[in-house]
């Protein structure tokens, strides 16, 4: 892929990131800033190679193949590619049950597109 993609953060992903960084900042503001930059940099790199992330295994087992993720331990950055755009959908702590998180989001807000 030689084309460049636009990386767009969804509101749920932005909210996830605010929660993560806020939690870390309570104990260590400098580390929170470092992690914020690292997560943003990792997601921004999808502009040149969006297909490098793996298909989300928990969704793949149900035949849902359009969602990918990058692992930045312990976080999982979930995204979807559409035309020349990459939509960052969630940033989730990989130690949590992703199926429960996504199900709760779909029940709570039926406007979220996964």
C-alpha cells in the first residue's frame, strides 16, 4: 500500500484514552504523558500501513473480520479501515475482557459503529 490514510479518532476511543491517561496521571503525570505520546504515535503510524494490525481474535471467531488491532502492552488499539481512512475505535486494557467491553458499549450506545 503506497497510499496514505487519514487516521481519525472516534469519541469512544478519545474517551478511553482520557480515562487511561487520567488514571496513570494520578500516580505519575510524567509517565502518563509518555504513554499518551506512545499510544498516539502508534495509532498515527497507521496512516502508512493500516493492514499491519491483526484481525481482532475475539471478533474473528464470530466471522467479524473488518476490525483490526495493534498491541501496545497492556493496551489494545482497535480500529477499522474504510477507503482511505482509519477509524480508531477503542483503546482497551488488554487485561480486561474485550468481549464484555464491546457488548456493554453496544448496549449503552447504539450509535457506536463497530
